[in-house]
C-alpha cells in the first residue's frame, strides 16, 4: 500500500510539472491590450478594441501566435510613454531611456498578461492625421518590463485593415526573427557586405516629420521649450524637402502656435487648408490663433467654417458656445 501511495505521488508530481511547463510564458503567447486613441475624431467603426481584435486575428491566423485579448480593469487609464521617443535626434536624447517606463496603465496590462501566463504584452495607440491613420505597437516582456519590439505603420484611413496586417507582420518579424543559415562548406565565403549608410545621412521629409513629432511629444512630457524649438527646426527641414508635406505643414503651425508666434502659425494653417479645404482642425486652430491676436471677426469666420466640416459632436458644441460668447462680446 505504501508503495502504491508513493507511485501515486510521483504520478501527481509529474502531471503537475507537465501542467506547469505547459503554462510557462513564451514569446509565442501574446496578451494584446486595446489600442489607445491619441487624438480623437475616430470613426465609430474604428475603436481601440477593434484595432486590437484585428491585430490579434492577424497574429494568430497568419503567424501562428497564441493570442489573448485583454480588457481594461480601470475606469481611467493613463497614457504610456510615446514609442516615438526612439526617433529623437541625438541632441535631444538626454534622459530618454531605451526601455519604456511602466506607467499605471502598463502595470494594469502587465498584471493581466502575467495572469494569462503570456510572454509578451502588446500595447498600442492610434491617431488620425487628416485623411491618414497612424498605428503604433510596442511589445513588452510583462515579467521584467523590457521592450522587445516596436513598430509603426501609417497610411490612408480606408486601408485600416491593410495597415493592421502590415503592423502584425512587423511585430511578428521582430518577435520571431529568421534563424541564421548554416554555412555551406562547399561554397566560397560570401564577400563582406558593404556597411549600410547611417539613417541620419539620408534625409527625407518623412524622417524629419517623425523627428518633429517625437520632439513635440517629448515637450508634452517635459514642458521643456527646447523640444518645441527642435520640432520647429525638424518640420522646417521636412518642408524644405517637400513643401506640400501635409502633416509637417499642420504640425509646424501648431508648434508656432504653442510658441506664441500666432501670425506665422496662421500662415501655415492657411497652407494646410489650400491642400485640404475641408480639414476642420486647421480651421479651429486658425480661429484660436486669431482669437489670441484679438481678431475676433476673423476667429468667428474660421469657427463658422469649421462647423461645416466638423463631425465631432463635443467639438461642435464647444464651437457653438464660443460663437455665442463672441457675439455677446460684440454687442
């Protein structure tokens, strides 16, 4: 009898060990949080949950990852550090770590990912930029908080599902890099590849725009005006290469606006509206700049134009209330 009990204990221990091994976290098990809006104004059919579900489907179906969809446990979720800080030019990198700091939101998702025994926590954000959509994803190890991968895609809003597929592909390639090929002893050694040209030596309007975007985000985090000055320089560099770069025109206007250079900011808002006469946000920004200059008539005209194209109910209500106050001041 004692021998039978001993054998039963060994079987139970073996089963427990097998079960524990089956639940061990691995990079093939992904916990994916809903994507967080960074700008608002999203269509009703494009939410953070919908983007998470689309990305989870792509990673599971096309790339064979085991995916778990996470849900918010808090009513209020904080923002995570913008992964675009990795794009900061060297002169502005002081104090910016390579790993993302764990904020309250990430701790929330970390706890959930660990309960799911996931080896990777995938968080992300989405932002609408005129007629385009930007998706950013960051893969973290929930057990130590280290960044494993980061990816960003951007394109036309109507190609959202294509963008989700591209984002999934980037994440999959970074989490599961191809194995090194074994050397063939019958072949002569391949010549050494020429060193790649450093990215900073190849100037593009998009590259300068990304740097400007990162610097603007960094200002939001630190309130250090040197980042706004740096962003201004980057957007100007982008426009020197492509004078019609829509996002650089718009963002340069907002940076000048923040610096109190309202007249120049209005000039860039006007250039944005020449490219897209229906872009309500440029009208609203121009109205605010006119108001700051005490030009209430011009501000009112811009806000009335914005009402013709603005589809966000809360913004429309705020504009209508502002116009009532302007009319009252005029009387």
